[in-house]
């Protein structure tokens, strides 16, 4: 997930979506969160103003269709990663299953 997210943030697709979203939220009086390089506005403390900011954020993302194309981009990268590392992931899953079985056995025989 980290690799796909980093690829997304470095992509032309993300840069374009971020630019469009930034234009939308700033035209409605919001400021992008300067501490976050994702599409997140600066949020005020909890309360009605926070709800207004969240509604504007969602409105911009929906009107620009920002989320699904970016999620699709990440999914493509994740699928490619899985294809490249399938044997490693299968081995890891087998190890996890073994540990879980052992833990269940301990719990079943010793209580818990």
C-alpha cells in the first residue's frame, strides 16, 4: 500500500487532481492543509464549522470525480505488486495461518 500511495503521489494524475481540487476548495474559501500533501483541507476545531468544511471538501471531490480515478490508479499498482510478489505473499500467508492455528490451539487447551 505504501508503494502504491507513493507512486500515486508522484503521478501526473494526482498532480492534476490536486490542482483541480485545490482550485475548487480555495474558490469556496477553504485552505488546503499545508502539513498534508494529499487532498485534505485545513480543518477547524470540532463543531459546525468543521462540518461545513467537510461538506465543501466532499462537494469538490464529487463534482470533480477526484476519488475514483485515484483509487483506480492505486489499485492497478497494488495488483502489479501482488503479481510480482505472489509467491512471497503466499508464503507469508501460510506463516500467518500457522501462527493463528497455534494461538487458537493454546487458547482452546489453556483457556482464554
